[in-house]
């Protein structure tokens, strides 16, 4: 199973993706990330995103970090997040490229390996989903050689695993719904921002189950 992989220009191909649900709600957002090497590959991996900030952008970076931490051979990363691809390639081009905190670990591992060990390409997302707006580009992208069936399947694999891991804890959370926002005026300590998941009183807005 570990040999179920794709190679391109003498590099192993890794597809990465990050996803978040309820991203518009700060406390209810949950994100996950996935890395996909091929159907049945022993190296496919996905996990929920840990930490206070739960965004798809941060989960995209976490997937990239997993690849640069674990890669044992030259690797070509296929990422559907264009800003992440731009930052990653900027770090490849300049070891001293100035980056934000969440990219520091990625930069550290990039600078440990020889030049050319990593490559990162942007690919279109959701070309396998007829209900997604990007699907209308599928025919053109295939005909123009922008992508191929293997890349479409790889992106779908990373996306699916990332979403599954990100959603795994959602059933235990209070789901934010329209019309369920209330306000109360009890005092509270400065240790939290006034939001509760259990519907308890607080000074400010909170969501109830």
C-alpha cells in the first residue's frame, strides 16, 4: 500500500488541503487538514487543527508543515490555496523571507534540506464536485493541460480527509443558529471573552443550544 503514490519530475507528489466549518463563528469554527499521496497509500494523513485560531488558512499551513516535517525524498506539493503557495515558494526562493508566526516552523524545515528538494504548485480545487462553481473549469483545465485526472483525484482526497477530521468534534459543540443570540449582564472575569458554549450567563452576547 505504501507504493500507491504519484511521481512528477523525480519528486514524490503530495496533495494538501485545509478546511474549516462554521468559520464565521469564532468559537464554533472547527478546522481540519489532510495530506494525500494516493488511493490506499500508507502515508495519507489527516488531523483536526489544534489551537485557538480555527481557520482554513491556518489548516492549509498545517498540512504543508506535515509534508516538510515528514518528507524523506524530494517532494512536489500540490496545494489549492494560492496565498499559501505564494508564501511557500517565496520561502524557497529566499531563506531569509520574512513570515508570520504560523509559518516559522515550515521555514525552519525548508531551510534544512538542499535547494530543489521541495516544490509547491497551485492547483484548482473541487474540480470533482459538479455542485461546486469551479467544476465548470474542469473541461478547460484538462484540455489546456493545467491539471489532469490524477491531480483532481489527489485534491479531492486531501479535501475529503481534511473535512472529515475537522468535523469529527462538531457533534459535541453548540451549533450556532440564527435567532439564538441573547444578551445578559452578569459580571464575569477577564479570563474569557464573554462567550459560553453551554448557554450560561455572561456579560455580552452568547449562543444557546
